[in-house]
C-alpha cells in the first residue's frame, strides 16, 4: 500500500476531483473531498452546514462579505471554521496515506514529509465543455460559473497561505488534465508516487 | 522512436537543462540548448556571438538597455535576433522529435500538435546548492546569480509571449526536480511521453 499523502488543488472543471478519486481507488487509500467537512464538523462540534456554506470562500474579501450580507462578527467565525478544517486535515493525514482535494491541504501539511502536492488545470474551452455537460447549462453560463468558482478558490488559497494559487513553484507536480485525459493523468500520478516511494 | 517534441522551460539551477539532455538521450532524439543559436546563426547569416550576447534577455526592458549601454538602433536588431531564433525553432521542430530548452520554444511551436511543454523548478535552497557547486562560488553569490538569471528569463518570456513564465496553466507539466531527483524526473517525463503517444 502507498504511504504518500496526495493533496490536489484544481481549476474548476479540470477533472481534478475525479482524478483524485480514481487515484485513491487505484492506490487503495481513502479519498477526501467535501467528506473532509464532515470530519471537521465532528471534531469541532460546529454544524456541517456552516462548513458547507463557507467552503473554499475567502472570508477576508469585503466584496464577498457585502455580497453575502453577513454581519461583522462573521469574520472571526469564518477564521474559526478555517482553523477547524486545518486541524481536521492534519488529523486525517496523521492517520495514514490518503488523497485530499482542495481546502489548502498542501499548506496545512507543510510540516509533513510524505506529502505530494499536485495542481490540476485545463484549457478554458475544455472546462466549459465539461461543466456545461455536468450541470446541463449553456456554455456561456458554464464560463461564468468557472470564472466565479476559480476566483473564490484563488482568493481563499492566497488569503490563507500567502502563496499564489496556480503558480508552479507551490506544487511538486502540475498537470494539464487534457494532455493525457483523466485515466492517463491518474496513471502518471501513480507512477510519480511509485518513483517517490522507491526513492525514500 | 518517440514522435513528440518536448520544450523545457526552467528556473536557473533546477537541473532543467540536465533533465532535458538525459531525456533526449533516453528517447534517442536530438537535444537543443544553446546549440539552437548555431542553427539560428547559420539560417539567418547573423553572427553566432550576437545571439549569444542577447540569449534570453528582454530587449524591451529600458533598464537592461541602459545597463548594457546599447545604442537606440539595438532595439529592432534584438527583435530581429528573436525572430531568427523563432524561425530556427520551427525549422528544427519540423525536422522531427527533439528536446528544446528555453528560448520561448513552447510559444514558437504553438501551432504544432505534437508538442509537450514542461516547466522545471526547485526550491531556492537546492538551487543555490547546485549553482554554488557548479560555478564554485559562495552561496550568497549563487543566490544573486539565480535571482538575476531568472529575472532575465522571466522578463524575456513575458515580453515575447504575453504569457506568464512559471504559471502552471502555460505548460502541460510542471515538476519540482528535487521531488524525484534528476533521474526520477527523466523517468517520469519518459512515462508522460509514452502515455501521450499511446493516446494519439
């Protein structure tokens, strides 16, 4: 069995979640996407729906706060949610190898030495095609959703990590998922993990 | 024999050139680093030393021009050098699979459909270690050289391509060369090429 913890950051519509799930199945290790929020809720005693409502959204953005019409005391509470999630990520990682998608897991696990940080991206045209099909919406609408979600993810990541989302140097490996397709990308990642573990 | 053209952009000291050369040997295809300048010189009739003096330096930067004390008419001439290089890259690529390091080859080959664009990076500490050993200079000096060379490369790339050097989305694959080491990185790239060619 694999001993590596793999974190996956991903552009919306790039297939990053699907790749993560297939990789976890291939390696026989647990997969955490929004299942992570359940762990954070259970550990912290805060309602899961609050984690869901604030998932990967930057609490520091004034525009976001105004847009959501939150009261001022929401700001520290959002930070509290982030810290509970951060602590859930560390707990999960200390239990053994797994795949974690999004939620600044790469940053939360900075002190772990068996972590492989991956960023998955794809051309905007391909992502529009995927999201348009998945949500059954027209291309124009899919484009708008992609831009909005990616802006939220970027803002959330940059705010909490003081790094830049999507800059190659933050990750061990960045991949255009359309170059090899979903299954080819999973195979390449599996090879990366094998080479990494032979090296240790 | 491989049919893919591989372009490698790289942070200074990341081992990108060495990885490119080893990959070319493994795949049995030609390798172009500054050998490319010879081709450009031969094709254009412009002296090779002029290509060397301006290699991967941004002609649009006023500070660079002032620093080099060039006369005003050097500006269009630098562009001429770039175009000659651009055309040499296309000529080389049209002759068959190869590995080309640096010089905006990814951008020059935008219209080719058998190109794999790679970016190689590594932690600054590891790069200082490599360059300090390679050039036999103290760590502090190595750090200065790395910052200067990377600034030149970034500026040259951003000026000519209107893309951002080192942003994951410009490349099919970005790799931290220290995660798997030089040989492991070569093996992973070989696997990528194999998966890519099986897919075609």
